[in-house]
């Protein structure tokens, strides 16, 4: 996760540098010069995500290996401009993620491997801080709170890991932080951004057996991830 996150950051920074070099001139014609004077604007986005878990153990034994697989997301954008530099933003969407947990304390694949496919319906509310516009680009930073509803949590299932089912909390609060680069094109505004998302609560539903080899050693398990959005407004 850390290596992938670092590589993604490097790519975004390189693309940002090329865009700044190409667009930061005073004589370049400005596309959509009145776009940011709108009080409310709308759009949509899609992108790719990489999620895993932050796991804390209640004993000095880390017995879980994580494998992260790419997922994707789609959603809508609503933006309310408070002034030229600050806006309130909501980006409701559906996030499809896939994670694999390998329990090293168990020997057979049937018991040691748990595939976790999560479909989150996310309802975020964030605040966005813009810089001034340079030609046809404008960088920004953002941060906010997210309510996430996991459609594949199995929280209320009577079956647990003993029956092959890994259970998680259905409703989770998270927070996100990110950076982006708005690019004003002739017909629309295109914005690539990179975000980090972090759960604020334990998502693990413990097994019925208090001595479960899957959950008894875990103090908490919380989602974390990084994702890239491509937004069109």
C-alpha cells in the first residue's frame, strides 16, 4: 500500500508540474472565465481505489497478511461556492473494493484465506480550499467527513468465520484528505485528484466464539485507502 501510494503521488506531482509549465502564462486565453462565479455547480466522477485495513492486535503477534486489489468508484458532484477560495462540496458515490486477508495461524486455504468484497455507498461532506487561477489551471486541497454504508458487510448474519463468512460493520464514519488540479477546458472543467480515506471506528464484527482464531487476537480493524478521481463539471 505504501509503495503504491508513493508512486501515485509521484505521478500526480509530475503531471501537475507539466500542466503548470504549459498553462502558467499571462497571455493564454482563459477557457470558461465565468465558471467559478456560479454559486452552485454540478458534475460527475469516476476513478480507481486501493483499500486495505489498519489492524491492531491485542497481543504481540501479527498473524494477518493483507493483499490489496484495485477497485473503482463512480458518483456525482455538487459544489457550493462560499467565496472565490472556499467551497462546500458533496460527492456521493458507490465504491467497489476487494481485499484479501491471509491468516498465517491457520493452515488450510479454506480457513486461512478470506476474500472481502465491499460495496460502499458513500455520502461525503467536505470543504475545498482553492488557490488563485493560473491561466487554465487551479490547484486545491480538500478534507471532510464521510458516512459509508457497506452493502456487503454481513453484520447481521448468524454465520461467522467458522462457516466461511467474514463479517464487518454496515455503517461506518470516515474522513478524507486530498489534493487536486482543476483544468479549465473549452467545454468543461476537468479535475484529477488524489485522496486518502481513513475509518474513524472499528469495523470488525467478532466471531461468536470468544476464542476464535480469526478475530480473538484483533483489537481493532479499520479501513484505510487511497483513490484517484477524474471529475467533470
